[in-house]
C-alpha cells in the first residue's frame, strides 16, 4: 500500500525511486491512497520520487514513505531522544487490497517489520562507522532507554498497532493460554508496547468509530472481517463520538470494482444523525489481556478503542495504579477531561497530534489543566507518520525564516534537501518527518511557542518516568 522504504542497502535510488512500480506510471493503481485523499478510489498522482521528488513526499499523502532515515536523523539532530516505532498491520485491509507483498497474518507481518527495523539500526551503524556507532538504538527497557537518550542518541521503542492483537479476532476463539503465549512471543520480538484495538472489533474490545472517508472505509473492513458493520449508539459522554457516514448502493458497487474482495457485502445500514459511539466495550478476555499486560510490565496504548472499552481499561489500570499511554490522543475516540485526569493520576503519558504551528502549541498546552501537580509533566508529539494520516500543510500566513537553530542546540538548519528537491515548510508544510524540526521552530516563534516548546522537550523524561513506573508495577 505504502511505497518507499526507510532505508535500502542499495541506497536512496532503491528506497525512494520506485513509486511507478507499485502505484502505476500515473499513480492510478494507488486506489487506497486515492480513496483516502479524495473519497474516490480512482485518480492519478505524479509518481516521481528520487531524484526530483516532483510528486512526493507531500504533506497530505497517506501512501508514500515519509520517514526515510535521513529525515528521521534531522529530527534527532533537532533534539528528539525517544521515538516509538509502531509495527502496524491490519488483516482486513491486507485481505481487501488487490496488491500485497507479504502474508496478511498480523503476527508474521509485525515480526517482518521488527526485522526490518533492526536492519535499519545496523544500516545506520554502517553509515556511522561500524557496529554500535550509530545514532539510533533499539531499546528493550527504561534503564537502557535512559542510558541511550542520556548520551544523546535516539532510543527506539518497539510498539504494535494492530487490529487483531495476538491473532485474537472476533472469530478466532482465543483462550487465556493463547493470550499468555502471545504476550511471551511479543516480548521475544522486542515489542514493549501494544494497542488493544485498532480499526475493527476484535476478541478483546470494540474499536472507536472514526469520521469521514477513512471511517466509512474502516466500517467496510469490519463487515468484511466480522460479517457485520459496526454497531453504534449513544456515547458515554456528550463530547464523544463521530457522525457515521455510509456508502450508497452505487458507491458500494464502485468500491467493489476497485476492491473485488468486498463483493457480496451487505448494504450499509442507516445510522441515526448526530454523534455515535461503538457499543462494544471490553470483553472478559480483553480484561484478562489487560491484566496480563500489567503483569508483564508491557505499555498499554489506549487510543483507537471504543470509548466504552477505554473507560473499562482505565478502571482496571487504576485499580493496579498502572500507567497507560495515549500516543495520538483523540485519534479514534476523543478523551474527556476526567479520563485525562485519570491518565495523569496513575503516571500515564499523552501526546498531541500534529497541527500547524499555532494550533500545535495550543494542543500541547491544553493538557496542562489535567496534569497531576505532583508529577513531572511533558507532552509528546504523536505524529502517526507512515500511518493513514496526513501531516500539517503550509499555513499561508505564518513564516519560518531559514536558517534556524534547534531548541537547546547549536545545530543550524537550512532548508532540507533530498536529491534535487529542496523542501521549505512555508511552501510544502510537513512533507516528511524531518520537517517536524522546521514546524517546531515555527511554533517556538509564536506567542505560546516558548511554553509549548518547553513542555514538548520535557516529554522524553515524562515517557521514561511512565515506563519506569510500569516496569516496577504490576
């Protein structure tokens, strides 16, 4: 689905120069990217990556690589010290996609991604002088992460973001023994953080409804995987929920032309107007999963779950005084103020999702009113780069002057150049991950920028303290 690699042993020409092979010479084979960008599966795009990058990366793509290792390195040079690399797979999306390159088994796909990530670590070492010499280190615990970040390198935590954690779909019939074996397998892979749900209902919990075209597409995934569409109803809190969009019979017919696997699905039901929430909460096996994650000192990601399921997870973790993570807060199920206070009360961690500079500052500072005054407070940046998520575009009014100096750094940043393309935040927005450095520099210049920047740059320590708490709890 996503063209391009974070690295390739044969270099950038192989990593970022083959879009036409995957998406077709005119981009028309990028049916998922077209659907997410415009709401329609047909369309074209300029497929030129390396060396001109005339077509991509761009801030609003969903299906092109935006975390090439040199772009990640730019963020490390700007002060990033801890990053969570989510290993992502969704079986229903994989099965629906006409084009694929690997198994749709989520565990096997995640194991493959972990191998590729470890290959990136070795590749960066090779670029830096040899084994152990690189600026990127995969870490397996908070003590190691603190040591890596403390010497100025980038500590990489491995997470898993999947629709059927441990292979436990609604139809799989998982047992408690399956849960215990699955967690042990995750830990052997080096995974230390996991989501309980992502896009479709599974054997553990309901998934949060999402709005817009992506939400409609996700509902089709659920029908394809579970034999039914998501069941909606009133939300636990008036501020929660999404308007549920549906496809007409004609639109469903068009969809099946581009995604033949969806042929034969029942017509989408009529949903009532107004905000709706998924009515499926946490299952008994899901509650057991949460307790076993606590016992194994695993970090628990609580976004993407239905609002009901998340509330149940928060009650369980509160009884154990165990912290949880909201790495892209508000994505798939908005949080209430009371829930955020509960998160911080147990030492949890939250991240703001990307926005243009003034709005990002407001998002970061907006968490302050819910924080626990007795704890270290920092807010992360939950970029979701490489997921089905657009990045901030140019503002049209704000202006970043180049060169700029990184926060708490003597590194001077000019406009980022890759191949023949020079990227400029003012014209391109955050076209790739490295341009978050530019966005943060622009944010720093705004009225709330200094306070937001200080809060953001306290987030590595906040994450470490949360992880240390989980490591010694349970």
